[in-house]
């Protein structure tokens, strides 16, 4: 089963939100490099999906 553009955007948005919340909730001395890396990776995936979105352009 292939994921649609909107499915991937929803997944990346949820991942960004979860990793951002995990960074905000923790104290600065407990900050995890994996959470920061996850936030950067999810943000890059979201940016990539939004810049290469012929499916979204067709809907407008």
C-alpha cells in the first residue's frame, strides 16, 4: 500500500510535534541528541514533502 502525499505530510507533522514536545518537556541537562536529531529529520522530511508537492498543486 502506497502512502499519499497527505498521509506523509500528516506523519511528518505528528513526528515534528512529538519530538518538539519531548524537547520542551525535558530539562536542558537531560536533552537527548536523538530527540534533536528526530526533530531535524522530521522537519527536513516535512520541508521536502512541501517543496515537491505536485499532488497539492493539483488540488488547489
